[in-house]
C-alpha cells in the first residue's frame, strides 16, 4: 500500500483559486451558465476580463495533445448495452495478438477528442483500449457541453454501470483480448472506476483520477488493485479521501494514493489551460502505466 499526500511540483500556471472553484461548481453542481458568467464577472472585475479568461478555464478540444496512431489499429464500434446500443472508440497496436484490455472512462461531457487521445496513449503502451460513451442511449455525446451536462443528469446510475460492465463483456469476446481487464477514468469517470472496482470482480487494476469515492461499506467488495490520483486544491473531491483510505486499509485492498500539490481538479485534462498541470499529469500517467504493467502483465 502506498499513500503519498504531497507530490512537490513547481507551479507552472497561477490563477485565482476562486475562479477555479467557480468553474468546478458550474460543471458539477450544476450552476446555470448565466449565473456562472455573472459571478465570473464579479471575480474578474469586468465583462471584458471575464471573456478573456473564459477560454483559459473552459475545455477546448483543439488543444488536446494528439497522440500519433501510425502504429495503431483504431475503430469505432458498438456493443449492446442494457438500455440500447453503446458507442465506443477502440485502439490497439497493429500487431496481431492478444492484449490486456484497458477501459478509458470520460469526464462528465461524454466521449470526445481528448478521451480518444488518452485511449490512443493506452494503446501505444501496448493495450487493447476502449472508451465507451455513457451518453450513447441518448444519441451520444453532443458538441455543446451544457447540453451534455443536461444529458448526464438523466442517466440512471445502475443502468449506466451495467452498460460499462457490458463493455468488458464485449471485450472478452474479441480475439485480440487476453481476458485481463483494467480501467482508468477521470472526474465523473474516476467515480465510475471506483464503482466498477466495487461491482466487477474480474477487474484487476482500477485507476481513478479525482473521482468520487464509493461508500465505505462497499469497499470490502473490491477485488482489484486500486490507484488514486487527486489534486491537492480539489477540496470538493478530496473531502472523501480519509474515509476511502481507511476503508481500503481495513479491507486489505492493494492501493496507491497520490495527491499532487498545486494541482486542481481535472489537472490531467490538457484541453483546459487553467486547470491543466503538465508535470502532475505526466507523472500521474506514468504511474498509471507502471500500475497497469504490474497488474495486467
């Protein structure tokens, strides 16, 4: 078991934490956009300043680091969920063979260019990687993030969980899968990773980035090894760390826990400059790959 509450990294970008917290409230409460803009204007002092700052805190998928796919086989597939057809993006090395599988689970905006890029990163590391779109039963992730937020509010938690479990069942039927399963998720997806760890006993490695923790009473059900990444400035999510870690220890679950000083919620997402922390993101991703190598070999 490993617990590192402070990973010292130089700050490469400084922004008023109140603005970061406001954006977090906007994306997770949710806070209506007009109210978000009004409060942002109050914090920045003017409409001009607010509109100048806005692109730095909102996601822009054009800023995603595009991972080369020259050595990869990529495809968009569908599989049957419990309440409709599920869409997913799949990537793996071109070389024929059987690969351990890694499910990549998106934030609360649905499958997008950034998550497809992360999926290719996993594939380039030697895995059969799949990224399902949770919003598939409603037609798929829209381009409008506010519309996506409304769609997420309509998801049935148990049906959604089963749709992702169905993704592992789909993988098990592929000739290029060796039956070893891991997953990594971010924000909303990090919370889902924790739920999969509780509810899918065939999972071997679960990596959650700043995700909501499961109920402590459910932690003894976890059979996989767990790796957890948090930004030290993410007070909302971090409030659940102590109870989760205590439950992991009591249950004897193999886990690693890292908290990155100076990093915010969503520090791994390179499409939002205001929250992205390059050094924390790269370190956390390397730890993720090392973890998968240990438990999915």
